[in-house]
């Protein structure tokens, strides 16, 4: 449960972006994986959030569609990844029944 709200914190995962700063921002229980295994894991959860880098977006959407994983995009940010020296767009998805 969140210390601030007392509510359960959804499982959080990422694909295509493995920078330590994401762990600092989202917590140490963050799961990193490739799109296929990640979708299989998310299907077993009731509430989750996933951060998808632009280079994995097509693979994530294909795996999610094939598995029947409903999802809602909640927003995207474009930032400069100084570790890799390139721009990256990160899109956040949640299940369709979750809160925004």
C-alpha cells in the first residue's frame, strides 16, 4: 500500500527502457522484460502499469493484441536519454478497468 494514500500500488513494469532513473522514480519492485513475457505476466494481474519505450511499442502492442490484453494508454513523454545519447518516447499503459 502507498504510504501517502493507503491504497494498493499497482504492479509496474517496463520494456525497452532499463535506466536506473526509472527504478528511482517507480520503485525497486519494477519488473523489466521483453514484450512477450511481460504481456504474459500482466495477464495474471488485476491492476498494473507498464512503461513502453518507442522501440518496443509495436512488439508490445502485437503481443498484447495476440494475448487479448486490454489496455489504455495514459500518456507519453519524450525525453533525452543522456546515457544512450538519443531521444526516447515512453508510453504508459494500464488495464481498461483501472483508474487513470
